[in-house]
């Protein structure tokens, strides 16, 4: 009898997924890139402390608060270096985590709920 292998493709096509890596990068799935990014080349990070939400505000121009968005040539993935942001708010996972993202049309922000991850730095306490 055949058994279906489950586990490889945890993110079916069409779901907007944002990953936060243990190395401190913020990855954007193809769906996020193709649906939300448009011609944005930069992002500003936002954090809602009351609801443990990460916000990624997109921009076409650089300023002192933006980070470059690095895309793959076919727009099937993008990455933003977010180490300092993640450390500042205690969002530094022990392993890479993926989250379903949404888009706040009013504020033009990609929103990611990171509740349960905040305060877990992945760093071992020094004794």
C-alpha cells in the first residue's frame, strides 16, 4: 500500500509566507514577492508591542530607516537582513520559523504575527 510523504512542501503555492531565520534574515515567499512587493526595493521594519506583530513597510526609495530587499532573478524569493531589528525586539528564533503573512492595505504594510516567538532569543544563558 502506498503512503503519501507529508512534510516537504509545508507552504503550498499561493500562501503568503514570511520566514524568520535563525541567522537573522527575513525571507519572503514567491507569493509575497509577486503579490505585495511591486517595484519596492527597500523595507522599513515596524513592531506592534501590544499584539506582537512585525510590520514590513515597502518603499521605492532609500532613507536612514530602510533596508535593501534582495530578490532572486525570477522573483521566487526575497530576503531582508533583519538581525538588529529582530534582536532589538527579542524576535530571534532558535530555528527558522515560517508565518502566514497578511497585507494591511490602509497602511501598505506586510503584517506577520510573531506571538509566541517574542522574547525567545535562542541564545543560551551564560553562567
